[in-house]
């Protein structure tokens, strides 16, 4: 674990187990370990990324940190306060934003949504108006604030979520996939807003699926998979995991599962991931640097329609794929 | 100051947030027209059976109708948050739970008072009952107290909404129980002993009796005990509802059921 200056968020061996039931007459209880002994620290003013595939335990971890879930075991402290014992004090000092369209009062205007939460966060009445105006300006909703939220686009809702999350000027902010489903221009604006939070000295925990987002925003990153942290470090540290690799991108159309399996087992192939892009499936093949695999791979793809082929240097996303694949 | 603002300002805003769908097209048929139908139905049944007076049915049904907004709307203050996926957001704020949830009861009580008062006035005018002018203010107070005690029962249902989704179904059953047990259309003395015994623990029972006596010309002082009993029962349900809220919120955090149960 990389040492951090004055830890604002301290997580130690955090675990969370869910119990779910299946069946109607013969009910069977199933225990799911969503988070399995996670530990990390976030320093003051740091923008920390928590990356992982769906179901990896990111949201469960955040829900424990924002006091909505009680850990099964382990401890979590925010600004030295225990998230279970001092939950009310923790709530005063944190803001949080969950991705998605829900979670706002649809029949109220953005202004009234913010006014209501300003009351709940005990923002002094005299400060409410200027603060709400400044936030509406910051998230680009000025001029639309009196419209009902039900008419807002996804991007506008996300920006309103962010404004609500920092309404009470919390020193620590948790952002759970804040740009998910937002169009590229809107997502870029949101990233600029997130960056401005860090510039304002706030400590931010960000979860995202978008590697370029994590790469450009985060000071440090932890990769979580199946409830465990499999790597932690700066984006550069993580990229170094695949520094000795090269990546070949092969665009295919209608590739069969068996062909992918054959490629996966081909000599020299470290890992393969697939990206769906419109009609195409883009294979991202990692192999040792210096190993010329392109011709071999293309030979194995005989009978499959192949489009663009390119070799490139590995990115953070490749490091992420390698980490998640290794842990699988 | 913060608690007071959450209670008054927050309570009103949350009512707007959760009941913005309550347009006049829904409000008028539900809270103003439907109780008149209920009153007329029981008045005509009563007339044909020749049992109780029109006044008995008008007052019983008008007061009982406050249970619709009071129980259903109060219950929806949690169920509605769950539906809009805002429950997690409000529970993760530092707002004290007492002003946060009790503040939501004020507009609900106002709604109940309006529904009952309208039903009593309009229903009474349609069937032609006479209430002494000197009793009107006292009856108005009884309506307020009865609406408050029904809202407290709604708070219990709201709290259960932290654990189960089916509170609307539960509320239908509660509404039926109040209709049958509380002497709305059948005097308590005519009900089996165990039913009139249980009715003593329900909201409405004492309020309806107090309103009937006032409408028959008895003094406010003579029904003070009934009004006090109605208020006490309301306070007991409010306390139970608040404790349930705290318990089930904690349990929801422990069992991860706040957003999924």
C-alpha cells in the first residue's frame, strides 16, 4: 500500500456479507460476500479511484463509508470518525453522488431539490441562496433551475446530483460512477467539475468504469475485483504492470466464441478482452513486448471477417484488464 | 433552530416533493366526492333499517374519512421515498429523524382535517342535519385531534415501509378495521364485547364519540375526557411509530434492506 499524507478515509479489513433468499415454498438462504477484507487509505485532498467490474464491491464499499450499510466486520473511519459509531457526525462531513437518473424529486424543480437538502444538511438559511446559486453556476444548470426535474436530461440530473452532493461544502466527497450514461460532452463537463473539487482541496473517492477518466483524474487508484483489492497505486504504477506488454487491436465482425478461446490459448497471448463497438467486436490482445504475434493471430482468424488491425502501447485500461483477468 | 426548520420548512417541502402528483383531478374525487358517497350510502341504509339518526352516520363517516389521507399519505412519506429512490439520500443526511419524519405529518394532518371538515359540512348539508353553532369550534378541534391520531397510526405504517413494500395493502386493511371497529356505523354498544374492547385502542373511536356528543348539544367540558383519550392514543402511536422508524432504519442498515426489501 502506498503511504499517504494524513489519512482522511481509513478502511481496514472491511467485509460485507449479504444474505438473500430464493424459492417460494422451499426457501433457501444464500450468503454473498460482496466485500472481502478491503483495506485502503485516502489522504487529505487526494482524488482516489476505485475501479472494478460490475459486482466487484465498489458500491457496497461506498455505502458502508456513507453510513448506509453497517459492515459485517472491519472498520472504516472518515476524518477519524467511525462510520458506525459516529454515523451522524460522519454524515455532516461527507457528500455523495450515485450515478443514474433516479434519486431526485421529479415533481420539484432543481432549486427546490437543493433547498430541501440544504435544510436537511443544516445549511444556515442566509447561506442557502448564494450557495445554491454558486452551485447551479458550477454545474451549468443556471437558467434551468426553476424547471421540474422530470423534464431534465440524464446529464442535467447527474449535474444536479453533484450539486446536491456538495451543497453543504463537505470536506470528503464520494462519487459512485457519476458520469455513467452521460453523453461525451456532458461527461467531459462533469469530469471538469470533479477535477475542480479536488482543486478546491476536497478529498474525493471516485468509482468509474471509464479508465481514461480514472487515468486523467485520479492521484491514486485501487482495483477491486470480487470484493478484494487486487492492486493499488498511481495510474503510472498500475500501467507499469503491463509496461512489458504490447497490445494488438483487431476489429472483427461476428467472431465465434470458439475462435476467441483458440486465440486465448495461443502461445505468447497473455490475455484477451473484447469490446463491442456497434457491429464490430474489437479484440484487445496482450502479449510480451517484442513478440510479433499479429500474423499468427490473423492466421487463426481465417474465416472471420477482420477489419482494422493496429498495435499500440498498453494503457491503464490494459493494466486493469490484466489485473481483473489474473484475479478471475 | 435546525430541527424546527426541518420540521416546518422541510415537512412542507417533502409533502410537495412526494405528493406533487396530487392534482385537483385526483384530490377532488378522492378526498371530497368519495366520502360523500360513503356518507349517503350509510345514511340511506340507516334510514331503511330505522336504527340510528342521519347525524350518527354523517359524523361517523366524515370523521372516519380522515383516515384515508392521514394513514395513506403518512405511510407514503417512506414508501414514496423508496419508489423515487430518494430514501438512501435522506437517510444518509445528518437530519434528526424526529423532525424529519414528524414534520411530514403536519401537511398530512391538514389534508385529513380538510377532508373530514368538508365531508361533515357537505354531507350534513345534503342530508339536512342540524349541529348547534356553539359546538362547531369544539367539533373542529375534535377533527384536528382525530386527524392527528390517525396520522400517528400512519407513522407506524410508514415505519413498516422501511422493512416491507406492501404498506398500501396493509393500509387498506387498517382502514377496514377502523370502519368496522370504531363505531363509525354501528354503535360500540352493539358490537361484540371483544370488538368494542379493541376499539378503545384505535384512533377515531373516542374522537367520533366526542363529535357525536358535541353535535347533540353536550358541552365541551363533558367530552374533555374523550378528546384527551383520542390525543393520548395518538401520542402513543406517534411514539411507537418513531421507535419503529429508528429500529427499522438500523435493521435496514444491518441487513442491507433499505433500498431492496
